[in-house]
C-alpha cells in the first residue's frame, strides 16, 4: 500500500493532532520524552502519511519501506503515528505506554509493538542496522527504502560514523538518514556537550549526499525526501534544523522538557496551544 496522499495543510493538521496525542500519553503516564518527540513530528508525519510504502494491516509485509527510530527515547512520536494509522488501538497510548508488560515500552520494541521495525534505545546503533537492512534488500533484489531518524546528540556516538562510512563505501543509496538538529541533549546544549559542527561537512566528508532543511517545513521535508529517492550511488543525509519542544511556546528550546512530564498546569496550557 502506498501513502494516503495528504496535502500540506492536511499534513499540518495531522502534525497538531500527533502532538496532542504525544502530550496526552506523556502526561497521563507522567513519564516519557516530550521535547525530542515534538521536534520530529513533521519528519514522521511526512514519512508515514506521504512517502513510505507501508500496510498497517500487514506490518510484516516484506516489500514495505523500513523505519528506524535510532533516538528511541522519543518513542511517543512513533507510537502516536502508528496508533493513528491503525497498527494498534489508540487507547493503548494511555493504557499501555511505559506499563509493565504493555506493548508500548519506553523505547521501541519490535517484539511487542506492531509496526516497529527495530528495537532501539541504546543510542548510536540505528544507522548500523539500516546498513544491514539495505544490504539484505540488495541481496534479495528488493527495492524497499530504509529511513532512520538520528538525534544530533546521538551523533556523538562513534558507531554512527562507522556506519556512515560503511553505507557510503557500499553505495547504499536506499538509506536516508534524517538528523534531528534541535540543539539540545539530556545534559545541555549539544554545542557545549560535544559540538559536531560543521555537521554538513562531516557527512559530505563521509561521501554522503547532504541536504539541509527546516525540519518543520513539510514542503522542504518532502522535497528532500524526493531528492533522496532520485539520488543514486550515495546514501542521503537530511539535516533537519528543528526546535526541541516545537509547538508549545513554553516548552520550546527548554532542556527541562527533554525528559520531564508536564504538571497539571503545564498540561492544560499546552493543550490549549495545540488545539
């Protein structure tokens, strides 16, 4: 099944709905990562509602495109999208998220959650798995694409760059990496913890095709993903400039909301802004 072809305004409406679902999930469970989940909403909505070949009725369909949330702590964004598409009942977002034996663990678990293609949580390994998936597709003569979302703080991990050189050396052009450049990580600004700039030059030096965009602009995201599909002989890195906590004014660019759930007052104020 291909995407459902939503237009830009519909995608924007969907993004607001997904943010409300994320907020509800984290508030009800009083646990989870809001800031980084909000920063990747437009990427996931563009992928799942416009670009990726998927079939929610058949999560294991071999011809589907693959998605890896390498920054696994931002699982609420992925769960909200999967629930909306019908991979599992939407009420699970608040009844199963971060519950013992629930299907929606704090980090994605492919053995528990329909639609999850890779278990993640330990940072830095998603791109390596993407290489394995792309190799597998090549060997089997399949044309599926592999998308992986990586955090900017996560690029501190050396394994990211080992996988980057592997993907380029083997010309794994079915891989598209979206780098969430929101500028904040758990302990502070990424520029202070371990600066990775100039990020674009780094990816180019590893022989990747690089596109730099506003990670909240659907036209720019879709154009970049289309470029990646057309590009041959190199994997593509899309550097998405984003805002942590995007969509709720008092959460934007605030390190507090990396992993702190909102209190009652913050929840009510955020809900009003997301309506």
